[in-house]
C-alpha cells in the first residue's frame, strides 16, 4: 500500500480537555518522533480494540512527522503534519468520505523524558464533539472529560479534530512483479484460445520461413548483379584504354601518298588542252 502525503493533524492551540497545545510540544514531536522507538498507530475514535477483526482495530501507522508554520486568521502558528501508512480499510473509508477528521494523541512527558511525543492518531466523523462542544465543557469540568477513559495515561491529551483529505503517493511496481502480472494475464486463456494461439504461431513461423528464404534469394541476386556490374566495368575500362591507344596511334601515323598542293587558281581564264 502506498503511503499518504503529509497532512496536518494539529496546530498549537486548543485540546479536548481545555489545555493548550504548546509550540514547543510540536517542535519536540517533530524532532523526536521515530517509529522504531515508538510507532503511533491510527485508531477509530481514539478506541483501541483487542480483536484484530474488531471495528476498533488499528487502521494504519504514522511513519513520519514534521512541523511547519502556517498562518490562521492573520496569526502565525506552528502546525504538526504527519504521513501515514494506511490499511486497505482506511483507504476505503477515505474514498467513501468517512472518518475525514483526525485528532492527535500527545503524551507531554513521554517515557519521563520531559518532552512531548505523538503516541496515536484518531480518525473521526465528529469534529464538533472533539472540538468546540467538548472544549467548552472540559474547560469548566476537566475531570468529567468524556474522552478520559480512552487515554493511555490520564495526563495525555487529544487535540481538536481537523479535517483532512488523504492523498496517497503512487507505489512503484518492481520490474519482476510487473513481469509476473503480464505473465498472469497471458496465462488466462481457454482451450479455444490455445488453438487460435497455435494457429497464429504456425502462421508466424511460416511467414518467418518465407521471409528468411526471400531474404537469401534477394541477397544472392544482389551479389550476382554486383559481379555482373564489376565485369562490365572492367570491360568498359579495357575498351576505353584500347580506344585511347588507337587514337594516339592514328594521330602519329604518316600519310602513304604526298598531298597535292592546294589549287590557287588562275586569273579567271579557262585553259583548254587541244
């Protein structure tokens, strides 16, 4: 399953028991969170089921967090963003627009380190209950907080719920997996498909054989034409040489009889030998 893109899970400010998320808590969570040390899981309405097929089973894991300053109503506030590795059930819920709000579970003194840590993340469809109404109620009666029983430790706090839009990063498909999937697609065929594939194979083989034979014939003819052209060129060169020799010999040969002097004519008189 592909991981989600980073989304905002809480902002410095209100919690469900009337306290305030401090800026330094978000900074501490961003700098100390490590799934290898303690991995925060995604829970339905902050409830942790015992059975793996329960509706209150885990719906994924928080893989990374980061802090980012944002502006709300003209005021700068520090927000905590999380990236999760969801289960298929959470992906399905997100597509169905169910449980579209999240509430962070924060331990302000994690493992007695004196620093805050993200210990869980809840998905919910009741932002008012986790936000305005409970906040107002808890401020006056913190001991009667309806979410007290859902906390891992009494001093932990739940943040006010914030709406999210889960977007998932595409997961690259390994080349060997892609090849296996292609092979699987080609393996899904009926006996009729096998006969057609065999016929196509025979036709392809016959065409390949004819093409190879034709290629050999064309190559032989090309070589024969090349030899003929070479022979004709040699004959032409020999004839040209002989013609050049004959022309040179004729230019140098003397005439067999002396030439008659050129007639110069008389003074216009016609002489008759009587």
